[in-house]
C-alpha cells in the first residue's frame, strides 16, 4: 500500500512539474504510453541515484525500467514493463529494434532497483558491443563503470486532444512533443479545418448543386460520408426522379378510364391527380363512367319540324334531326324552313293555265286546278284551250296629237299617252294634252341663283343662263355659276399678313380687315397692322409656376410648375401641388387598382384592387385580374353562343349567338335559333328561297318553273325560258314565246298562209291560201303551192332526222 501511495505522489509531482513549467533541459526522444521521454546529460558515474538526481534536476522524473524487483527502485512507473529488456519500448519507437541496435539510444541509462549491481543504472554502450546486442558491455551496461552518460527521463505527456478541440465530425491527433497543438482532420465526406472554433466540418459536397434530379422532383442531399442525393418526384408525378433515369412524368389519370365510352378524357396536369371528361359531339352529360355518362342529344326535343312533318333524330355525333313531310304535303319539313305545304298543282311545270290566267289549285286529294283569265284578258284561260288575249286600248285614239300612245298590257284596260320630246302634259286628248316644256320653270332650274333663265322652245329641252349685273360666270348651276368679284383676291390685298380679309359684296369694291385671333391692331397693311397679345401680362399662372406666352393665334400662356411641383400651373386651375406618385406616367398600380400616394418625402404609393378585382394591385406584381363569369359552372350562355365576360365591377357576361344563329344567346332567354337568310329576300321574285342551316348565313335560290338563272336578286336572277329557241313553229309562221310559268310558245301563220303554224306531228303547219277567181294565174298558184309543199316536206324530214 505504501509503495502505491508513493507512486501516486510521484505521478502528481510529475504532473505538477509539467504544469508549473519548471526549467527543463535535455533532448526529446519520443512519446510512449502517455509520457514524453528525454535524454539528459549526466555528470559522474551512471548510478541509479545519479540518473534519478539528473532527471529531477532537469524537472523530470526517472521512469522505472519495467515491472519486477530489479526494475522497481526510486522511480516512477510510466508504462515501461519489459524489465528483461530495459528501454526496448523506447528503442522500438525510435528504431524499430532493440536498444543496443538503436544509435539514438547510445549511452542512455535507466534507473534500476538499488539491489541491481551495487546501485548501477542499466544503459547502452554501443562502442563495446563488438557486434553483440546482448553482451554486458553492450546491452544493460553497468553504470558504475561509465561516467558522464545520459539519463532516461520522463514527464506526463500533454494530450492536446483533451479537451477535444475538434469538430464532432473530425478526428483529433495529439502531436509529438514539444508541440501542444492537436491536429483536427475532418472525417470522410466532410471538409473544413475540423476545429470547433474554426470552420469546423461541413458536408463536403451538396450533391443537389449538380442538379441530379428531374425538374419535377425534390432533391435531398444524403449526409456524409455519402456523396449522392435522393430524388423524390413531386405530387402528381411518378418515376425515379433522376435526370439520367426515368425522371418524373405526369401520372395520367386517363389510364384508369374514368370517362364514359362516348367522352374524351383529358388528364389534368400535375399536381392534379384527376382528369376532365368531355362528352363527344352530339352527346350530353358529365362524361364520367361513374356519373351521368354521355347520352345522345335528341334534336327532336326542340321541335325543329313542321306540324305536318315527322321528326327523326339523327344519332350522334350529329346534332340535328330529319324532318319528313306527311303524305300529301311537300317541303323541307322544318319549322324554320319551307315547312310542309299542300302539293300545288299550279306550281308544277305542267301548269294547265295560260300565262295570263290565274291558276287555283284544288285541295288534295284532287290533282287538278281551275284557270281564270286575269283582268283585261278573255278566253278559257287554259294553255290547251283558247288561252287569254289582251285588248288594245289605243284603237280608240285616247291621246293628244303631240303624244305617243302605248297600250298598257293586261290587266290594265287603258293606254299610256306620252308627250313627244319638248312637250309636257298628260298627253291625253281629253286631258291637259301636250304643251311646250319650260325648262326654266322646273325645280331643276339649270341656272345659278344670280342668273336669268330663258327657255328655248320645243323640241329643245335646254335654256340660256345670263349672270345678273355685278356677277360673272357662265350662269349655270352646274357650271362656273355667277360669283362676286373678290377684292381680297387681288395682288394688292389691303390687309396685314395676320389679318383676315372680308370682301364687301357688290357693288362695293373694297374689303374689311380683321386681325386674326391672338393679334390686335387695325389689321391694315398701311395701318397699325396686327401684333401678338402677351397673355402673361394678366398673371394667369400660380405663384410656383413659370409663365410662357403662347404665340398667336393662341390667346393663352403656358404655365409650368417649378421643380418639385405638379399640376396645370394656372392660378384658376389646379395650380401647383406636391408631386403625386399616383399621377406620374410611372404609376406603380394596375389599371384596375386604386393608387394612394404616400406623402413626401416618400415617392411610392399603396395599390388597392378595385371592386370586382383581386391581386396585389401593382403593375409589376400580380396586378388586378377580373373574375371571369364565363368560367363558372353556371355559364349563362346558350350552347350555340359565345360567352364574353363583362369586365369588373360587373359580375355578369354577354352572350353572342354564333354565326348563323340569332337570339339573345342566353340559356334562360330566347337562346340561339337558326337565322333564316330568306327573311332578307336574297332571291329573285320568280325564285324559291331555301335557308341553309347554321353555321351558314346564306340561302339557296331556285328559279320557279318556266324560269332559268341563278335565282339571286343580285345575280343573274330568273329570266323566262324562251320556247321559240327550239323552233316549234313552221317556216312560214311567227313564233311568240308564252311567258313563264308556261314552257311553250304560240305559232301564228304569216299573211297569205293558213294553219296552226306548228310543225310537230299533231300540227297543220302553214299552207298557202288560194286566191278566189285567179283565172289565168292558176299555173302560178300551183307552182307556188308546189314550192311550199316541198319546203314543208324538207322541214319535216329535217325534224325526223333529229328525233
């Protein structure tokens, strides 16, 4: 127990000596087992007592050579435990071999027990080894026999790593004596000086800085010693998240087939996880397989057909229906088209009535019609009967001697009387007759207001025009007329350059001079002339504004606010006030935001979105955006209308029917109906109009029976088909086309011939009519008859060739 207490006391003493910085000497050898070892020069014989005294004198302790009775003397146990080979532990640190083989250990002695060789220390004397490493004169030499060697001394080593100066992610290395600064080395995956009070140890590389992840993935750096990062796809995306891998692709919600078979599926882009289902054209519903799905839109539910037609819905994707007129009716069958009307026998190409007869269809089931000659005509009215002939009213000579009579065609029963050129009147014998036409008396008097008109007698239609006294010109209203002599137009203009010259009307030859706006004076070139009026003399500007007179013809002045002020600068206007940031051209606020200027010296302003808008209100921010009523699920417009949101503060929208439709466009209003192009009468009066369904905005025009052309009012219209073009009449007959709707012509034999004039198989043609009492002219008659018969045979032969 006593020896242990002694060892503890010595250890504490060594520690105290090291800490108090006692004066020390010697050469440092190495550090072993927590102690620093030195060789210190000794004086005298190398006894254990001398070695011990030398160490103490140098401020060190004498270490024990090892464990064992021979090695435990007046010394301190420092961790050397090889008593059989003293100082081998130190030699191995210096030379990796035995003490006798290490040049650095030459002549060093260690304390031994007092019983060892009469108090000798154990040392190394390499000079007497003679090649041996274990001899008494080489290894563990007896110190009593040697003088002035070195003592092996020790002191407690100072561990620079206690307390640990290094970062938690660094390794601390205590340096060899005499250094007291520990080395801090950052662990793998970290960088820095490794010290707690320095840069420490940080992740050597943030793997996310090289962007290894997809644009739609979140990068998380893996902590050291790892050098990579984890990539996790954002919500709505799938994949490994890496740019060099599968990346991140949108999860297609349509792959699970959420939509009806008659709906189109549109995946909502990530982060959304659902899809939109839109029913295909001709279907209606929410489009979802687990919802109302998509059902065919029944076009018949809107009653597009006429009351006398049967409606058949066209299956989707068609949006319309077929309308078929019932038996006994004709038309397109549509409510907004031609509808269904009774089959009119009179409208057929085989109209049985004369062109000047009225046809009255007998209602179904009858297929014939009644024919009645129009007013002014007479006959049975039928094309295959006596027809209808006009009465010539001119045969009663109702007109004046200087008038031309023109019979008015039926149904009129009178005639028109037109005065000859140069005459005027009603032209009638029992009326005003025809008198000379006075050109000067008409409202279209050809002469100027300042000219005298003299009518030229009939048949002339013009008049002479003479300018009144004091005027010049040709006197005609459509010519140079009659103008006053303008004194101001002379080269000797009497007025100043800034004055207006006003000519005094004839018979005066002078002019008045008036200074122009902004000038003052008598206005005459040889008088005071016209000088500029200085508007600044009346001080129109604010006290903080500069006045600049505007040159004539201006009557005012410019007022410019001084630096730091804004306004119109005028004393009777807004004057000059502090600069309002909100009024600058660089107004920071959105057009739909209210700007509140912050008072000086501030140069900014607050922006507040107006009612009906949302956002930060700033022009360079999110601004103010309108709430689009059309995007609501309760779209107010009809399916065939375009919805236009009314800008804020309005919360409603305008509905405009698409091309080809008409109505208020609203779902709860009149909606949008097909626009009937026939209402604008695009067709000729003798054409039938058929409206084209939307989106077309035009109509088809079809000429009625007996007419030909494009049927349009602004096109070729509908003209009568001339039946004479097919030469239905005899060569000695005159062909007269029967006006439409008739498709035939009338044939009348020329004078001297008799027959119906028709050359077909049922006609008699035209035969030469014999003259009664011809006598000696019979031969000539028969010759003429023979020639006529030959002509008829020739004509019939030609027709047979073409049939």
